[in-house]
C-alpha cells in the first residue's frame, strides 16, 4: 500500500512477491529460479502547491503490478 495525500489517487496498491524463489505446480518453492516484481509505469496527479489546492501536474510513477519467475 503506497499512500501519499499530495497525490491523486492518494492510495495505490502494489504487489509484493511472497517468496524469493518460485512456487511450482505442486506448491513447493523452487529456489533455482527467482521471483521478481513486474513494474508498470502509471500517470498520477501531484499537487503543485499548498496555497492552490486545485493545481496539479502529471507525474510518472513505477508500481509493482505482479510477480514473475526468472532464472
């Protein structure tokens, strides 16, 4: 959970990999492979100034949207 009251949306949920290794079809963790986050670039609105509450600028942000296995 990524929270920032000066950003819209103020709360962005992010994925976290549960294991360092990868879970096989039978449910065991294989440490010969690595579980890594999948990053997605999104656009958010960032509040420009405290004195002008309706002024925002676009900002790019990387968020983790899932996990995948790599060797």
